[in-house]
C-alpha cells in the first residue's frame, strides 16, 4: 500500500511542479495577475502538504 501511495504522490508532485514553474517565472518578472498569484499560492501549499506526506511515508518504511 505505502509503495503505491509513494509513487502516486511522486507523480502528483511532478505534475504540480510542471504547473508551478511557469507561474513562478511569470511572478519573478512581475507578469502575473491576481488570479494566477492565488493559484500559485494554492499550488505551493498543496506541494508542501504532499512533500510532507511523502517524507512521512518514506521514513516510516
């Protein structure tokens, strides 16, 4: 079960990274609107949560 969950979380993190990077690029150049800023913040929170869960699963093995 945990190995399946680990691979699932890793895939989700990969997909989140692909969505976050362009938004961070826009943000670093001040070319981002308010909606995209809120989306970026939400994606960062989700990424952080999944990273913490992944670390917890990897240390429990």
